[in-house]
C-alpha cells in the first residue's frame, strides 16, 4: 500500500511518452499521467483508495527495462522514461480485457450499467472488439436479498474496490473475498446473504465505486445505473486529516 | 415407394425452417410437416436473473419485433410491482406498439410477400424479391420502404433506438415525451396514411386474380383468438381474450388475460422445437386456432377508426361465410391494420394526456407472479413470469404469436401441397406456393424457437408400411 505523502520529499524529473515532467518522488506514474491528461487505462485503481495492482491494465514500459510495470504501484524516479502506449501494451491490455470478458457473463446489452460501465468503456478505448478465448459460461447466483442493493457476481471483475472502500472509508469491512484464482468471489460478512449482513450500514459506497454492473441499486432497469464517486476524494481527505 | 420432399430453407421468412412432405404410394401428399430446428433456450437462461432485466433481455428474442417483447415483458413486470402505470405511459406504450405494427406489417407485405403477389408464384426466383418489385412497380417498392421507415422512425423517436429500445420499464416508461418529438411523429402520419390507403386500393383491385390461392392457401375452418377491448373492438395493447369458432360464434369472451392458462394448452411434438398451443377445452389437436391480423379482424366488432372501419367492412365481403377462413387473407388484414394503426396513433398523439411528466410508477416487487399479454404484429404474445422474494426469476413461459399459428401452418402446408404437388414432377411454382402459404402467417421463427430442453435433430423417412428407409441425424 502506498503511504500518504510524507513531508520533505524530493522532486524528480522524468519523461512520459517523450514529454518532460517533474513530480514529487512519492507520486505514482498513474497519478502523474492522469493529472496531465494521459489516460492510462485501469480498472482496480481508484483515487482515494489504497493501491491494489491487480488488474494489470495500467502496465507501462520503462525504457531500458524488459519488464512491464503497473503504473498504479510504481513511483516515478529521476530520469525515468515511461511509455504508456505501444503495440505491445495495447496487445496486452486487449488480452487482459478479453480474459475478463470470457471469465464471467458480461452481457452489456441487458445490463443496468450499460453505457456507464468502466469495463465497457475500456473495451472501447482499447479497441477490443471480439474475444479470442472461449467463454467460461459459468453461471453465478445473483444476491438480491438486500433492500437497497444487489450483487450480480456474473458481472464482477474482482477489482476489490468494494472491499477497500468498505474497509478504508466506511470502516465497516462488510465486503471481503472467498476462494482462489478464477473462483474468487466477493462476499458479505462471512459469506452470508447481503440482506442478512449485520455489519453493512447500507451506505452504498461499494455500489458507487464498483466499475461494472456487479453492484447496483435495486429498482434500476437496463442502462439506468449511473454511479457517482464525487464523495470519494473528499471523504478520503477527511480520513487522512484525522 | 413413398418419397419425402424436403424444402430447405424457406426463403423470405424470419429465421430458419424446414418442411418435409410425405408422399403415399400413389405419389400424393399424405402429410406435411413444418419443422423448426433452431434452438435458443431463452426461458432457461432468464432463470435467476433480476426481473427488471426481462424487458431488455426478452426483446433480444427477436430482431423483428423487439418492441412487442419489450412491451409485453414490461406489462408482466407491472404486474409484479402490482401497479397501475400512469396514463401517459400507457398511451405512449400504445403508440410504440402501433408503430411496430406498421413497420412489421409493411415489411411482411411489401418486402416479403409483394414479390409473389406482383410477379407471380411461377416467375423466375432470381427476380422474385423486393428488387424485382422495384423494376416491375417502383412506386410500390418505394411506398413499402417509406411506410416501414415511418413506423421505425416513430419507434426511434420514442425509444431512442430503432431496434431493442430500453424505453419501456417496469412501472411505465423511461422518458416523458417532448413537444418536438410529438410534433415530429404527428407530421409523419398523414403521409403514412396516404401510402396505406393507396396500397390498400391497389391490392383490393388485385384480389380477384388470387381466387385460386385464396381457395387453397390455408383455407380451412379453425377458431380465431385475439384480444378485444371493452367494446369488443380491435385492440393491440390490453383488453380481454375473445375466441370465435369457425362459424363465427363466440366461444370465449372477455377472458381476463390472467386466465389464459385455463383456455390455452401447449402440446409438444418431437419434430419441432416450436410448441403447439391449442384451445384447452377442445383438446389437442382439435383445439386448433389462428391468431394475428386475420384473427383480430375476424374477432372484433369494429376497428373504431373511420377508414379502417370501411376497409373492415370490405374485408368481410371477401368470403361469403364469416369469419374469413383463408389464410391468404392475412395479407389483406395486414393492410387494414396498417390503416388502423396510423389512424389510432394520430388520435393518441392528439391527446393532451400524453405530455404528462408522470410516466413511471415506482415500486418494488409486490407479487410473485406476473402475466403480460399484448398483440404483437403476428398475434397474441404472452409473457408469464414467477419470481422469488428477492425479485429473481424462478420460472418463465413465453407463448409467441408464431407458436399459436403452428398447428394452422402445418395444416396450411399440407393443404397447399395436396393441391399443387403431383408426385411425378416438382415444379418451382409448387415449391414457391408451399413457401408462400407459410409467409401468409408471416412466421417469425427466431422468436418461436425459444423453448428449452435439448433435442437432437433427427429426420426420419418412412415408407407407406412404416419402415425406416432413410434417416438423418444432426447435433
Ligand atoms: S463487486 Fe464490483 S467493486 Fe466489488 S470486486 Fe466486483 S467489480 Fe469490483
């Protein structure tokens, strides 16, 4: 986890896509890129939450190193030359997206988040127009037991934003995960139906940060789920100030 | 030796089908079967999904009449919410349903059937299509394209998309109507009505030429099933079920749509994925009935709009006895309904109610069962859902228009084959007529193949003694 900025940090100079930048050395590549309008794709990273580094969509190249690094968990350094867009990166990102789509049942046309979904936007942004691997077609149960919200595991990409926001911002830690690898699933409490959860405060932060139609409000029809994350930077600043 | 003639695939219908004709020792047609060999399994994969997804999900059953599924599904969901939707929402849903009727009937008449009607069943198959019509009668082809476009434009203006609009939602509709949209829709209607009346007049003059086809294209007594409104008039969105028998006597009337399971049974035949609905009290297959434009016009007391009522009176002179029994007259009925739809839309769009901004009743699921019924262009469409306490689908049944006509289509194919097939030689004209009789019903097979369960395709050829002489297995 990246710590909150400490005083007296150095400022370093480096290049992103041949443009010169300078930033504090405790900033990550993705932070600098996004601040300067360079849209490095990402799914699990969300400003205001701890860094997870799981989706690998934000990988970038560092000149002189054969290894790709995830820009959300790598800090800028003096003299670094970073490339955020190359054929190799595009190919990797497309493949990651294809694997995500094949893993669960992301049928956009009937999804409440259709048109406002980060996964869908990323597929468009990265030019993913078909999936080359076979779909798993595994059916996951929908948990609609909560009065206000619903979780559809078929549309979950395991970004863990819900787990982090519930733990780090709301402080309830209702969400966690069970299982391993491809069989991982997010759970509420100790894998009880959401509606029966004792710890859930019903605040809905998890729904707002979820990038897809996995966590949604009850009563929404296709394409009607708009997520609003304006609360997050504010709340995380207030948390840091404590 | 008996022979089986297979016609595969049938062109110019929506979806895929295969027909087999069974010949007897004398080379005459003994039996005819219209097979549906596609499998989609919608009912199965909707299980476990939130009911609110159903309007959009079931609209994907079909690319031709998504609006019918969307509206019928939304109606079933309204029942799950136990709400009465606001009047503006109901009226606008009606407008969309009528626009769908115009575009679908226009597609059926002009694009799919007019090649047969204008160029003749014996004409060169390479020319017997909408392009042939364009050369033969360019004005008519243009009319057809324009009329369909008018229907589609209205759907698009309301729903924001030509196909698969996500506009009807449980409890009402998603957006209120703006004045510009209303005015733009209204502007299209007079032109549509002129085209519809012109086509109707043209077709009326043509009708005497088709005496033989009218005689043999699915001309047999059956019951007719459709919705009617409180006055017993033509109805497409709501209302009650009426059934008339072949003599025109009312067998069932004012049946609330929720009671459909009492009167409609569904039989399954091993040779088709399509179910065979029948009128329950008469048993299977005696309870054969037809749905769609022909049934609606036969069943209603009147249309309730001026020009359509004149056309309805003329429709009823097509045959001496009532109701009109020949499936050939589905074409005629479609033209009458286009006129009706355009007149009704105009009436609805003049109603100040439709501008209301209250367009949606909000509620959560309050019942565990919901039934939505409406008239799709091809006939009665039924969506029947059950949900659990959390609002997830536990069971669904769809009975689609083409399904209701399944028994009648099989019988129609047999009749036309018996008339036109002479065992010794097969002529293009005969094949065309077998296909054309199916097109009278305007079947939409992508909807019809939604039944669930795995069934391998297996075609058997049996001779007159019942011995297997050949077989074909697939899948
Ligand atoms: S439910 Fe949503 S926020 Fe939680 S892990 Fe899945 S996709 Fe991410």
